[in-house]
C-alpha cells in the first residue's frame, strides 16, 4: 500500500511527520497492493462531502471512502481515500491535548482503519478499533 498525501503544501503540512504512523499502519493492516490518498481539505469541502455521502449538513474532522470491495478495484488499485479537514483538526486538537501534527496523525490512523473495514458502531468493534489506534499511535491501552 502506498499512501499519497494531497494538498500538503496548501496547508503547510510536512508529510515526513506521518512516516512512523504509515509504517505502523502497513504492519498491522492486510498487505494490499494499491494506493490510498489522504486529502487535506477545508471545512467547506468536507461539509460538502459529509452532506453528499452521509447526509449530515455540517463539517466533520475526517471522512473515509473504501474502494477495496469495488468492482473496479482490481484494475484501478485505488484502495480508498481519507479526507481530513485541517481547520477542524486545528480547532479540536487542544481539546484532546494534541498538537496539530498529533491530531492529524490520529485522524489519518482513524480514517485508514475505516478504509480497511474497522468501525466503532458497536462496543466490541470500538474496542478493537481503539486498540489498533493505540498501537499505531503508541498510546497505552
């Protein structure tokens, strides 16, 4: 899996800051040939996507789209896309005691796990996903 970071220059984000997180994600996730895009956007764009795909008329911090089950996956090799609102991440980072870079690492991890089918709707699923996030981010469980 190759992870491409899109719009980093626009937001002054250094992709090297995510190298360790990407390496840990590659270790814990199934080996998958293809590309996954992490796209940094503003609140207006993530609001538009959230409304169009989740029918929620508001911005959010992260949205994930998985294409692994798509009939086109075999030819396109596009694993999925993760959209992250930089303004929302900037606003919420202090609430979690994070720097912006730490918050982006958390959102990248969360979004990529969703692309690979992990969820947090049920308590049992939440525990599995949370443990994986802790492992990737080096947090104590």
